[in-house]
């Protein structure tokens, strides 16, 4: 969690109007970035490294296709073997599981970024 200190008010003496304007503008922008300005929707609030707690993804389970396209010719038609069909089905399921997990992590990250 980020820690910020309060920003003191702008001194009214010993600086020019231009300097006061510049300091005031910087103060307002910093308060918007740290979320202390009172902005209702917090659209200007910065996302900090401490706000993100999604871990990096591990290596995906699907690394290569195990199905080889092996089959037989029956009555002039190419037919995949049951063993190869089952390998392909397992490959597709593993890939679908990897994709579902990746989507869940990505959605969690988006939710954290949006606040």
C-alpha cells in the first residue's frame, strides 16, 4: 500500500502570482494522482505497483500437440485412430483449461487496474 504525506497549503507571501499558480497546479495534480482531491469517480487516481497483487502466470500446460494425425484408410476414406483422436481431444481440453486460467488472471488484473 502506498504512503503519501499531506501537501501543505501554498504560501501567500514571498512568491509571485505565477509561482503560486504553478505550485497550486502541481499540488492539485498530485492530490488527484494520490486520490485525496475529492474526485468522486477517482478517474485520475494513479495505479501503483502496490495496488497490483496478481502473480505472474506459470508455464502453460499445453506446450505441444501430442496428436500426430495418425489413422487408417477404410473403404477409400482416411479415418483417424481412436488413440490419436483421444490425444487430440486431450490437447484441446488442456488448451481450453490454459485459456480459461489466463482469462481469469487477466480479468483479475483488469479489475485491480480499474480499482
